[in-house]
C-alpha cells in the first residue's frame, strides 16, 4: 500500500534554522509521519527510527524494496550506544575523527531497534550529519531519524528541495527546503561488523582520510572489475539513474570528444534528443552539435562536479533527452564517489576509446 500525504513545504534557513519551523517538522516525526530534510550530502526522507510503522511508510513512499536497509541519523554520540549492540574501538575512533560528517558506520543492531530499518539483518547503519537543519530536526524530535536519500527508488539522489518534490510530492508530510546540499554525493558507508573494516560505498568522506585512522581498511568490489562492466552490464544494479540512457566514455580527452561527437551525430540523425555532460574544458567542443550540454565543472575539480552531478542528470531528463553521453569522470578523493555514481547510473555502459 502506498503512503499518501498532503505535502507541506517549510522554507528553513540552513545557517540558522528557525526553531518554530523545526518544531513543526519535529512534531510530524514524533507523530510517525515523513519529513524530507537537507543534510550536507543529499536530502534525506526521514521518519522516527524507533517506530516500525513509520519506517514502513518510508519504504512505501520511496517505492523501495524492503530488502534495502536504511541509515539512522543521530545528533549526539551517546545515541550511537542506544542503537548499536556494541561500539567497537574502530567505530569510536572513526566517530571521534569524522563525526559529525559524511560517514555512515554499520554495526550490530541493539535489540530494541526495529528490524525493518535494516531489512531484517542484525545490523544497523548510523550517521551523525553536520548540516544545521538535520541536527536541529533530530534534536527537536528527541529520537534518531531513519532516512534514505529522498528520491524514488533508482532515481538520482535529491540535492535540492525541488528534486524531492519532483519524486515525492503527495507522498511525504513535510519537505524542508533548506537550499542546495553542500557536498552533493552520499556518505561513505563502512561495515565494522567483520574481521576487517570494509567500505561498502565510496562517498563524501574520502579513502585517503579513512586510511589515516584505519590502515587496514579495504573497499568492496562494487563492479566486476575495471573494464568488465561493458561485457556484463546486466550485472550492475541500476541506481542513481536518469530516465535517459547514459553512456560513458573512457580515454584521452581528445578521443572522448571525438567519440561523443560521432555518437551524438548518429543519434541526432535518427531524430533522437541528445544530452551531454562534460567537464568545463570539453563543453565548448559540443556547442555546434545541436545537443543539450551541461558543463559540470573543471575535470579535476571533483568537489564542483559532485555538487551538480545528480541535478544535471535530472535537468537533462526534464528536457526530454533520449540519451546522455558523458566522460567517465572521477579519480582519487571525491572522484571515487563520482565514478561510482556514474557507473551505476549507466548500468556499466562504458566505452573505451
Ligand atoms: O549521505 C547519505 O548517506 C544519505 C543522507 C540522507 O544521509 N543517505 C543515503 O541513504 O544515501 P540510502 O538509503 O540512499 O543509502 C544507504 C546505503 C545503501 O547503500 C544501503 O545498502 C547501506 O547504506 N546500508 C544501510 N544500512 C545497512 C546495513 N545495515 N548494512 C549494510 N549496508 C547498509
Ligand atoms: Mg539512495
């Protein structure tokens, strides 16, 4: 059954959240309702993490399968001990170093925390955001808040309130409009329940920083292997994806520009609408083609690209393009998350040129 609601939009100042408006949203959380709110990464779709019925409403509103677990957001370190059955030393050190911030830790779940938060698993994912609106909302609600990204299942994450409304209008009680999210990509997820710490999803906290605290940390293979993606695109779960078919190109800047130009001309000749995502250095090369171009930032400026990537996919969708052509951007640091999101959105369609 779908959760239907009369959506109210509250405009809240991200630097100094108005207490009366935060109280209004917190009242909805306490009553078991759904509140979408900004964090420093992306917008979250929040509900009381200790209320199993409210958690079910998240899955229904997002049209998300119950097999996909949710992150619990906290405002104080002592809330971690309430949610986790035990807090290993590694978790204490990571929390001290990186909280509040874009780090999510998977730990053993305390018995009183509803199982549907973790899709029935005996673990729980916890994160302490730094965004003032997120923190004020959690504090005023007097409960941890479960929140996946505030997009419908498989769509690009929401980095502005307009994106939340695009996907979830009429399906949530409150949308807090607190402006654009500063980072633009989701948190880094680390599993601390095994013998060695494991990065499950690259994100806003970069590997280089994690290594300093946990030298033995490793990352799960999110894709079959470099280059395998084209041979088995079906094996990549579609995620963060625009409606248009996204195709990625890997190679020198010149060969990527040539490949995108050739491919665009083929699609245009067949009467298709084409979108191009590109670095600032490359965007000017496509202006004569008759395609919709979005320049994401300089190729090596991962912070700039991360901020606008999801919004750019949504903007091209809104223009009704059939295909989106883009270089496989990314690299070290925040570039790992960019590369990961692009690969998922393209379901592994990477062309080496
Ligand atoms: O930045 C973020 O993390 C945003 C903001 C709203 O905090 N949230 C977010 O949530 O991206 P979501 O639901 O879209 O992604 C949560 C990720 C998923 O990859 C999920 O599989 C993983 O965290 N996850 C959650 N609980 C888990 C658990 N108990 N064990 C393993 N993975 C878990
Ligand atoms: Mg998500």
